[in-house]
C-alpha cells in the first residue's frame, strides 16, 4: 500500500538529480546527522548505535536534526541508518564499537568456511529483516511534512563484501584481496547475492517513502582499474539496471539514483555510464576536470569538498566553495553541492553553516 504524504515544498534536489536546469544547486552533506552535532549526542544518550537505527522514533528524530538546525539552507534529509544493516539481514552479527567503528565477531573466512555457504544459501526476507528501516522512513516522511526530500541508501556490494570478510575497518584489505585473487568465482557469487538484496532494500525504501536513493561504494578506491571493472562495476550496474524494473513491478514511480565510488578516480568516465542519474565524487577529483570527462552525458555530479576544510577557517571554506562552484556549476545544472565524504566529528556546526551560506551566495543568479 502506498502512503500519502504532504506534497514537497522544496523539490530542488529531485529536479537537479533528474538533470534539469535549476535556480541554484541543492545542498546536503554526507553524515549530516551525526557526531559533530551536540543534539545528536543528547538524543542518542547511552543507546547503542544500532539500537538507534532500529527505533523509528529515534532514527527519525536524528534524521531531522540537521534539517531543523540549518532550516532553509539544507535541501535534503538522509535516513539515519547504516550500510551494515544488509550484512545483518544476511545473518551476520555486527556491533558498533564506540570510537572504533563496526566489528563482526565472525567474518567470512574462506569459501570452505561453513558460514560462507550458509550466508550464500540463506533466503533473506528483506521486508521482515529490515522492516525497522522502512518504518523509520515512513515516520520521517510524515515528520518532514514536505520540507525537503528524503534520501534512502545502501552500501555497494564491493564495500559490504569487504566488511563481511574483514570483520571491520582495515588499512590493508588483506582478506578482501585474498578473496578476489584466490577465490574470484566465490567472491562473485557473494557479490551477486548482495547486489540482489541491495535492489530489494532500495525498492522497499522507496515504497516506504524514500525519494532518491544512493549507493555508497566507500572502498571502491582500494581496487585498481581492472579489478574495479571485475568486482565492483558489474554489481553497481546490476543495481541501477534492476531497480527501475523492480519499482515498476511494485507499481511505484522511479526515483533518481546516485552512485558514490569513493576513491575510484580512475573510474569516473565509466561511472558516468553505469546507469545512475548522479555520480558522487570525493576531493581527489578536480571539479573542472571531472566536468570535462563527463562531456555531454546527462549525468549530475555530487560533491566534493575535502571534509577536512571544515576544520579550517571560514576563509578556507569560502575558497573551497569557490573552486567547486567554478568547476561544477555550468549552465545552472548538473551539480549537487556536498562534501567529498562524510562530515567528521569535532567539526564546528557553524563552519558547516558557513559552507552552505557560501554555496548559496556564490551561486545566486
Ligand atoms: O547522516 C547520514 O549520512 C545518515 C546516516 C549514515 C550513517 N552511516 C550513520 C552513522 C549513513 C549514510 C551511513 C553510511 C555508512 N556507514 C557508510 C558509507 C559512507 C562512508 O562513510 O563511507 C559506511 C562505510 C558505514 C559503516 C560505518 N558506520 C562505519 C565505518 C562507522 C564508524 C565510523 C564512523 O564514521 O563513525 C559507522 C558508524 C556510524 N554510522 C555513525 C553514524 C552517525 C557513528 C555512530 C556513533 O558512534 O555515534
């Protein structure tokens, strides 16, 4: 059953994501609901991170915090959840360790490990397992009351695969590399399974009320051009290809899709052909050079200031915004202003406000 929500008062993000000419670039930032906000800590209290994700009331409150703080400066909300809810739905245990990040007590060790077979063969009831995400989205849409669109998301198959075999963050990627170079076929099987679950999870988020979806390939940059082509791209393309058909079969309208292959600067050209409306990029890309690579293709870019600039001065932030505007903002279309990765703890929220105000000021027509 489809929900009825209040009409959107600000649909700038959606119009820009479809490639339309707009009055100014929409703006939001990755991880805008998070630890740099004092109100985040207050609302979270002593709750565990995943407990917050599983409680629709808490998750929607956290999602709305930046919208409330920054008012008209922010053009989107992103649902408070995590990419690791998919491995959890696949039967893996994941904890969030304070100040350290995610931890899987039992990562997948090798294809002969019984757990690999179990994960591969498990029939995942996505609608049941991740029902709490959908309830959080529906509740958030109600609370937003049309102020800004709500973004849904998932992790890319390659990035989720890395977490599932590494068991957490890593610098070496020793397990991930062992899998792709020793067990390429078994790796592909798992990537395919994850990709199908991503399609279903994104479709159910749209059904619940998400108005744009984004796929985070945070570890894309750990692959090189040829391994990216083998182990990431086909699965990103699979999602972009299957999601519209899936939505249609559910009687739902298409939504814009964003892909963020972080660090894969070498793949920018092919990322523009993956079937996504929007390609996110980090600060390793030069805006003007990226626009040249895109050429006449109808793809919108999202990004890409170094999040670290927010630790600096207001003048430094202005300079970073100027560089983005100069490179990305051509013909009043094709750009969604954002950072090149998530905003980090310890940033002064006033500096983010300055970032938004400068995007506004420097793109006023
Ligand atoms: O505001 C938003 O962007 C919405 C919520 C959101 C979170 N995680 C909340 C979160 C989103 C979109 C994510 C995506 C996510 N999660 C990614 C992709 C984006 C990226 O950063 O590359 C990844 C790799 C994860 C996995 C993850 N979750 C890690 C590695 C960590 C720990 C490190 C870190 O940056 O905190 C998390 C925890 C997490 N996810 C927090 C939040 C607000 C911090 C939890 C806390 O300690 O309070």
